[in-house]
């Protein structure tokens, strides 16, 4: 997530990770960990002013 948000030198309006459930089929605890870790990074990006907002596209 840091790599993806860091690729753009300008502020991103919105970041939407797509289909995270496909990375962890049938493993709900792993999916929850991955989403939580992604949101931590995205919260840091918002706090730093690099991203205006985020969500998930599924």
C-alpha cells in the first residue's frame, strides 16, 4: 500500500483497493488482518496529506 500511494508525487483524491477478498479466499482472519494493515497505511497517508480519502471496491 505504501508503494502504491507513494508512486504519485501529488495528492491523491481517493484510494480504493480492489477486491481484497480475492487475496484471501476462505480465510476471513487473514482478510481482516490485510484490510486492517492497509487501512493503517492509508490513515497515515491521509494524516500526511497525501490522500484525501479511501475505501474498498469489491
